[in-house]
């Protein structure tokens, strides 16, 4: 019976060791699941930021395309004002000559 008792004790020790290892692995698994959830949340946030940046980029591209037309229009306005001022200066000079 002594051999049987010793065998049962050894078996019991091994089972306890296995249960201990299973608990540790379950803790590790739980930690990893939390880490995956956290990383998944970060990924979602980064994807949202990327979408916002893409939208902002598109808006800037559209604004840039419209810019040359506005700049051309502004240049034409400035030329017209300069021409008007030159005419006024010519008129003032002609009045001073008289």
C-alpha cells in the first residue's frame, strides 16, 4: 500500500502543479485579452484621426484649386485700382500745370 500511497501523492502533486500552471496561463490570457482590447481601441481612434486628416486634406486640396482663380481675380482688381490711381495722379499733375 505504501507504493500506492506514494503514487497517489506524486500524482496529486503533479495535478496541483498543472492546476497552478493553468491558473497562471489564464491570468496571462486575461492580460493579453485586455491588451488586445486596448490596442483595438487605439486602432479605432487612429483610424478616426486618419479619416479626419483625409477629409481635411481634401478640403485643403479643394481650397488650393480655387485659390488661383481668386488670386487671378484679386490681381485684376489690383490692376484696375492701380490704373485708376494712375489716372487720378495724371489728372492732378495736369491741374498743377495749369
